[in-house]
């Protein structure tokens, strides 16, 4: 980039290109680039996006430039030596370039990592609201739907599975439900649950469950849940996403049977 050189002994990396763009423009890594640097797992890619003060820079090769009159409100931080927009500002900016479902997933990532709170995001929207901040509307809509949601799923898959169920006509499940035994001791925390029906849905991924520890521990938890009158349904990514109708029918049938068994 103009005014920035790289020592030839160092490889050309995406982070290096983002840093070069920031140094060359005096701007901040933002939007999708900032989301990747903030480690929001829902956002992937190699795009270089930088926000600069309006009227300062025209263009840079290979860089998507965003111009702002509110750069002083960006709450910049430094990640891996790269100046980046603050997380709340990143989410507001992100709302202008990704669809609502992907924005919701990114917000879930930030909440799950405990890097932001609903009140903090709400306050950021209030501070940034004004002409030219189109992202505020999308974040405000998400706040209206989810503000105060105390149960943030441990994975984006949980939110997606819950959406598949409700779209298929099933009731909204409870996220990360804690099942206690009669003495009050924790038996298990299940991914999705219908407590009244005592139906538990455990999402099974190769990354987190195809290992010796989970192979030994999962059946023990499920057996303890079964002993307390719960029915456990292990669900794979392939089944829920490639056969969503069958997934919904399975849970719908389970809830109907449990209603008859328990009089729920």
C-alpha cells in the first residue's frame, strides 16, 4: 500500500494486508475484517475492509473503503497489532453488509464470549443513531426481538436448530437447560429442551463429541436423564440441516407422545 512496505522475509498474510491498509489510510479495520479479528466465528473470509474519516482517502487497491463521520465514536482497540473498531461498533457496521440471520449469529458469538452485553449493545445503538448509520436499524430490530435474552446458545448450531423447529411448527425450545435431580444437584445441561415434556435434544458434532471423553461421558449423562424420566434425542448436523423436515417431525412426534404419557 502507498507508504507501507513489507520485509520480503515475511510472508504475505491476510492480517498483514489488513494492517497495511490501516497504516496507509490512517483508518481502522472494520465490518467483516473487524468481525474476523474479534474472532466472531460466524464471519469468515479474506476481505480487507477499512473505515476512514470521510474526505480523507479516495481508494486503495484490494481494499473496501468505508467512509464515516463518526470515526471518533468507533472505540478502537488493537488486536494482533492491528487497529480495529470496537466490538459494538463492529456489530453495527456488520449489520450493513450481512443478512439479519448472520448478524444474529455474530451477536450470539459476541455474547457467548462475554465480550458484550445486551445493554452495552443497546447503548451503542443510541450513541450511533443518526443520519448515515443504516446498521442501527437492523441492530435495533434484533434488540427488539432478543433484548434481555438470558440464554445464549453455546453454538450457532443451537440457534439454527431452534429456528428449524419453530419454522416447522414446534414450540420454541429452551437453550442450555439445566436438569437437576431431586436433591438439587446438576445432572446435565442439555443443548435444547422442552422441560414440560421432558424432551432433551443433544447436538452431536464430530469436533466436540467424537473423542474418548465424550464417548464415555455422554451415555452416562443420557442414562441419568432417562432415569429421571427424560427422553434424549442425539441429533447430528447432517440430519438437522440436510433433513430438516424429518428433524421437525421427529421432535413433533416426541412432544405429542410425551404429552400423552405425562398429561402435559
